[in-house]
């Protein structure tokens, strides 16, 4: 994989009776009670690390990474709009580095999901605007 690491993630089975080895309390709302897994995303930003934790139903999900040069705003908006059809769980947002545009997101979709082939069709549509489009399966550890 040729991508830069803006975030790393894994999924952990969530058992309310087992500690997460984090010294924090997770919310006790409906989403955390009803979902058996946690998506844990680590973002390293200069001199600190941010952890973001989402309750999820699936044991595996998909991470998309796009990098392109001089991508037109209209094309990028269309790309993100198409990805929203697959339920974006988390996005690192748009990152601009000079003429480079970088976008990363996590989708509520697995590599074996029936809709995965629809995602590939969407990504193929945007191959011409990007230098890199990577798909990564995120799963339990």
C-alpha cells in the first residue's frame, strides 16, 4: 500500500464486562449497548494522538484513501457524495498539501458485502482524477 498514514484503525469486540485497557468510561447510550464491536481510530497529528471510538455492528469495515493532484472541486464533491451512499462512519476530512488533495474515510461496508462491487464501480469512475485510490479492510484484532 502506497498511502500515507493519516489514521490507523482496528475493530475490537465490545464486551461491557471486559475492560478496554483504556482509563475512560464509554457512553452508556443505545448505540454502545446494541453494537457488539468498537471501531477504534488513531490519528497522529504533530505532537499528539487522537483516539476516536465508534460502536459498529460489523466485524470488518472498509477504509478508502484517495490522493490526487489538482482535483477539481466539482469532481471531489461528486466523489464524496457517491461515497455517502455507503454510510460514512468517519472521515479524516480533506487534506490539502500544495496541489495534492488527500481524502480518507471509513465506510459501514465490508469486503464481502453485496454492495462492495457497487463501491468498486464508484471508485473506478474516479480513477482518472486520482494518483492513488486504496481500499483497506479493517477488522478485529
